[in-house]
C-alpha cells in the first residue's frame, strides 16, 4: 500500500469516526428544552419530578405547535418581535411552573443549563445581531 493510499484511508476513517460520534448535548445556541434524560441526570430529579417536568415541557410544546398551526392556517407570519415576545413569555411560564416542582438548587442549575444553551446578545437580526439566512 502506498503512503498516499494509507493517508487517504486514515483520513476517511477519521472523518467517519468524527461523524459517527456527535458531541453530547444540544448544539450551541439551540433553543428548546434539554432532553428529559439529561435533565434528570444533571438536576438529580426524582421520578415524580421527572414526570412533572416532562409534562410541563410537553404542554409547552403543544402550545407552541398550536400557535404555529394557527399562523400557518391564517397565512400570516409573526414578526421577529412577536416571535421573541412569545418565546420570552413561554420561558417565563416554564420557569414559574418549574419553580413549583424543583428545589431552589435544582432551579438554579436549570437556569445555568439554559444560559449555556443560548448565545449571548440580542436575537438574530435585532440591535445589530447577525441575521439568519432563510
């Protein structure tokens, strides 16, 4: 086997290994709740808390899906400001509901997890933030 063939094969294997084992956790800046299994581990949720947290996130997802379906049915599209306001309201509702389920320590850890998920600064396209291509 020549050096060139060996090098190509090595690079191909390294690329395949990198693609086959994605990094743990959501991509940086990804919105949405972390998977319940990860929250259970990271926050030390008991079975009752796990079920309640899962119910909270599923209810929130259903509300978001209903809002999206309503916009699609009406043929309109919310502005960035409207979308941002809805997300902020949803986050506040989730935080309030979780405060009734989690201990203060668990809630503080949850807040830290959420901070790591979101990029700092304004939402894309606002106040000079980079706009996303659509």
